[in-house]
């Protein structure tokens, strides 16, 4: 008979082997590298209780050799449940040292950039969670309200608004409501529509949320809301309060005027404000393929309601979570046959639950995945793919009625750098920072 001690040894060794193999796989496909916020584990404090692993809904952590380890760091969305339940304070969730990261702007503790008067809130600052964006939007407006109260501004020939809020996702919505609560003069613009990145979620996608306070509404006590529930809540609140947002207006540039106000240029004109809050998100402008036929009416860059598409042959381009979730949602509609075109030889940084659902639908014949493929041309009822590696390329013609190009978007980093916003990778020394273009 095997002793209890030997049984425990064998069990623990098998457990460790499983998660070490999982870590090797995460390293191979790139999910071990963080994209935004992620847990930091103090190995000297960790007592290996496993509380953090049990509460993490994204499968980010695992217990290996008696202590917590990061496995799928890129899948962290910042719930910070792990930080809350750790009994010894061994975990903190944050961005870490951003001095070498070119994708994270340098912000102070009230989210002001290196340009005085310009604030960045929400996922553009690296914290990709609705609660974080909401709280940041509120804090930034609170800081601006305090400054406006304590500082006497000189009169100008142009009467500026107090705040220009750029973007109407969770952070921009919170900033707008807080500005209204403070009785500030503000203008909110968005290049698309209400909801920002939430509006681009697949139909009925659930957002897991900690308790969030919405200005002029109250606290959201539920931990889960669907995309549609959030959009309806925000839309009803704006309608009730008579809040107007200038939609389909893209923010293009900002300049510092001699009187220290900020003159923003948009696609529809100019707006002069004392402060600017950028709640732009990180993927505002969809990436394009630049192939013939991409401008046709049956080509889309985000999926609204998948129930609008039934009994159709559909191509989804992309291999990230957004593309896979869209393909899964479309494949579950009656009569649809979905094909995924992905340029790599395997899926990269995709959540395991999405991979599992994808594999189930592939086995049922509802989804086909064509790896190492790129679109050559899109026509009305068909398209041509180039399939294979360099020396073995061939063309494949597909009968397709609808095309979704879901390959991410372009963050506004070049624009921000051009106007003088500093990012982590250039924080070398004072002499290397240069001067802001706003000051020239």
C-alpha cells in the first residue's frame, strides 16, 4: 500500500509538471508576456495558499513548487481579485516599471501627461478594465475642478470651455458625467459612437466588473454586465440628463496658445479648452489590409449583433481574441459557415476558453481555420486567399458573402508623441527628452 506521504509526493510532482508544461506552452505562444496590467508576486512573502489562483477568472496564475507563478500574463484584465484575497500581501496588480515600454505614456498620480493640462485616462494609459477607466476619468475631472476653483485664469478674446473630453468609452463617459456634476463647461467628442471599445464587443459579451460608482447614477453592484446592458445604462443616463456628445468627430491635433489654453483641431473644426482629457482607447482606428475590394459594402471592421447574420458564408480575418470570439458567435447562428483566415501558422495569445470553444465548433464543421493565409482580393460574392509559406504559396478561391477584418487597431501613439507626450521608452535622462511640440 502506498503511504500517504508518497501519494502526496506523486500528486504534487504531477501537478508541478502539468503547470510547468503549461508555462512552456505559454512561452511558446507568447501569452506569458503581459500586455497591460498584471500581477506582481513577491516570492519571499508568498506562502503558497493558492487563494489567488482560485479567484482569478482569467487563468493567469498557477501554483508551482509551492508558490504562485504568472502563466498567462497577457490575459490579465486587472480585476485584482488576486491582490484582494492574498492573506500576506504578496501580490500587487499594476503596470510595473514602464521606463522601457514605448506603449505606455508617462503620467503623474492624477493622470496628467508630460504636457500640463492634458490628461490620459482609461486603457490608453495601460489599465484595461472598465472600473479603472471609470475611476481615472472621475479623478482627472476632480483634479481639474480643483484647479479651476483655486486658480484665476486670465480673460481671453476666445471663451474657452473648461474641458474637452476626447472619447466616449467608459473613461470618457465617467469624465463627462463628473464634469456635469461639477457644473463645468465641457465638450465631449468621439470618432464613433457611445461606448468606445465596449461597443465593439461581440453581442452579449459579458464584462466582469468589480463594484463601480457612476457619477449622477450611483454604484453598479452586480459583478457581470453584458455589452448591451452597459450601453443601455449609459445611453439612458445620458438621455435622462440631456447630455449631448458630438459623435463622428475625430480628434486630430492640439496646440498650446499664448494664453495657456489648448486649441484642439478635429475633423469638424477647432475647440479651445483650458484642459483636455484623452480617453481614446488603444485601438480606435481599425487596421486595414489594403487589398482590392476592401471598400465593398459587405466588408466590416467590427461585429455588432451576430444574430443579424444567418445562413451565410462568412470569412473572419484575424487570430486574436476579438476575431476568435466573433467567429464563434457567428458560427453559433443558424446556417452560418465560418472561415477564419490567419497569417500565422497557429493562433497566438488567445484565451484558453476561446480556444476550447473554437475547437468544439471546428469538430462540428461550423468553423474552418486556414493558417498561413492572407487575402489577395475581395469581390462581391467571393474572395481569393494566398495560402502557404514562401516557397509553397498557392491561391484559394472562396465563395463568401460577408467579410469581417478584425486585426486590431492603430493606437494614437504617433500623434501623442508628435505633440510632446512622453512615453516610457524615452525616459532616459532629462537631456534626451527634448521639448514639447506644443511649446514650439
